[in-house]
C-alpha cells in the first residue's frame, strides 16, 4: 500500500537551529497515525510543513504519490489537507455556521451573489447541520449561536467538523484534547474514531499517551528533529513509547527508521 501523504528528507533550519533534520514521514489511507515527541523535538515544524504553514529548506512532500509544494496553508486546503490547530482557529464572536464557512462562504446564485456578494445563509446552515449531525454533535441545538457560548468540547467538535467537512484527503489534529476535561476528551476521541470510520486518514499529535494508545493504529516517534521509529501500539507499552521518545530506549531494529 502506498502512503497517501509522505515526506522524505524534510529539513528546516532557523539560523543555527535545525528544527527538522532529514525527517521522513508516512501516512497510509484510513489510518490514525499518532505523532509523539518531547518538547522541542520538531513535531510542530513537521506538521506545519505538511499543512503548508512552513516551507522546508530541503526534502519532498508527496500527496497521492505526486510531489507537492505549498506556498501557504490555503494551497494545502485546496488539495484536501485540513488542520485543526491547538488554538482551534475559531472566531468566538461569530456563530457556528460562520466559523465553519470562514473564508469559504457560499454565495447566492444570480446577480445578488455574483455582483452584490450576497451569501446563501440557508445553504450554509443546511450544510453545517448535516456535518455536525454526521459526527454525532447533536448537543449543539442552535447552529446560529456564538462559538463563545459553547463548552471546550463543543468548540473542539466544531473545529473537527469543519476539518472533516472540507478535508477530502487528510485531517491533522494538533493536541485536540490538551485543554479539555475527562468527559469532553472522551467525546473528542469518539469524534476522531467517527472520522476514521468515514475513511479519512488522521494525523494525531498528542502528549497524552493513554489517548494515543487508545485510538492510534501506528505511532511515529519523533526525536531530535527526525523520525526515530514507527511502532505498533499493540506490541509496545506506554512506558516503551516514552522511553523511545526520550532516548532512554532504542526501538527494535525492524521498527527503527533512522538506520
């Protein structure tokens, strides 16, 4: 099976600091790939490169086997890569519908839409309700309410629903449960599994080892700017993963990628 999204030899330098050092990456169709690593390991730079927020100095990114070079995140979005950042990138004062369509609003047909730039709010409401319902977010009754009135878990749900609604190839989730309580974290994990059932591959960046081991199909261990290993969560413990992440333990030869 060929990766749907891959990186080879990705390198990014900031002056004398090398954030990515000839890093490789592989995401296969229909899987949840967790990316773990200590603070400063280069995970954020890797994700920014894959989502178009950063341009690597060296290396190649491929989507569906084709070389890609994104000038900005909008180009990555146009190719079907959606990212939910840790900050969610939501506008609290706007409604749920407005946030879901922020920057890609549907215009009304005819003269009013083309020349007066009138929006088709009814179509946007229908689409938003459909996508929220698909992911089981039925606790949100009024999709015209401001995002600032929602709980943390509901806001995360809106961000994930937006990514799934427009991400046709890959969804990247950056620390989706970092600021949530136990109950809301459970709902977000269920959302992630629901997205997987729809066939969308997911990149999950997380420091929460129990969450990683619960939902991930494979675990990408990132250390010192590169991929050190890809491990199977069914064959290793959380202690093993942390030890590999910090350098206290080497991965088995068949799982190492930096040889």
